[in-house]
C-alpha cells in the first residue's frame, strides 16, 4: 500500500473548479455594517431608556438587551472573520492543487472487501485486501463515500488530503467494477473491535482469512 501521485482527471478538475468558485464567494463575504449599526443604535436606545426610566417595569428588559446586543455584535463579527480565514486557507489549498494538477492517493486493486456495517452512528468500516494479499482499513467517516459510486469496487483510488476530500465531497475515486463485499453486522463489528477500533488507513498485519475466521468465532458467541 504505497502513496503515489497522479494527475487530476476531468471529473476531479470540475469538482475542484466548483469548490474554488464557492470558496471565492465565501472569501468575498463582507460584514453587513447595517446590522452592526442597528445593534449599536439599539444598545444606545436601551441604555437611554435605563437611564431615564430605571424604575419602570420595562427597564429590566432594556438591561437584558443592552447586554445582549454587544454580544450578538461580537459573535456576528467573529463568525464572519472565522469564515473568511477558513475559506482563504481552503482556497489557497485548492488553488495549489489546481496549479500542481496532481493529487496524492493510495491506488487499490482489491481482491476482497469486508464491510463492517454501522451499529449506531460510528460510520461504515471497510477492510480491503489488495491483489498482493495486503489489507488496509478504510473508514467512511462523514459519509464521503457516496452511494452513487459503484463502491465497493475492484479498482479505486483513496484520496489522502483531508481538505481536498471535504471540499469535493468524495474520499474515493472508483474506476473499476462493483464487487460484492463480505458484510459484517454492526453488532458483530462491535464485538470484534471491543478492544478498540482501527485507525483510518491502518494496515492489518494478519491476512484476511485470519480476520474473517476470528470474526466467525465472535459471531458464534
């Protein structure tokens, strides 16, 4: 299971271009100064009301709002700044991919795939054996392996860059034919991994037959 680089294909280039356009829009996000001005005016009006009508039953509401408005204003500005910073970082990364026209991947030629189904919301886990007999775990966290793809399949690439995965919404690129996976129920999955789940892209040191044999023992218990 070696990491390699290849050129972006047409499908990836289209998704990359769309992501860049969306990020450029987010990067151009401006602070709505009308909102800020309205909150400032409201704060001043509530403060004036408290000053002149402190004994009024309505002053309690004004005291609450005179504190709330600056908080809302601060959260609004902070969120805009955070969104802009994040989109700027992602945009730079995407433009870097575009200019390099390449992506790091793990290329898989699968012979068998074990599919550990969900039991709660921990997502689906795959154990993939390649034609050389090596096996690797693959998590479908955040559901980046789309049901529209012919996955599990015998030939596919695994993307390695988290930002690239998040922005194109895909973790794998299928380029082979669909194959039938060996399905393990969510309940048996938890029994087998009771000592701890493997990490994403963790290599399984045992061969697949040993793993399947051990799972069968847990299923009988």
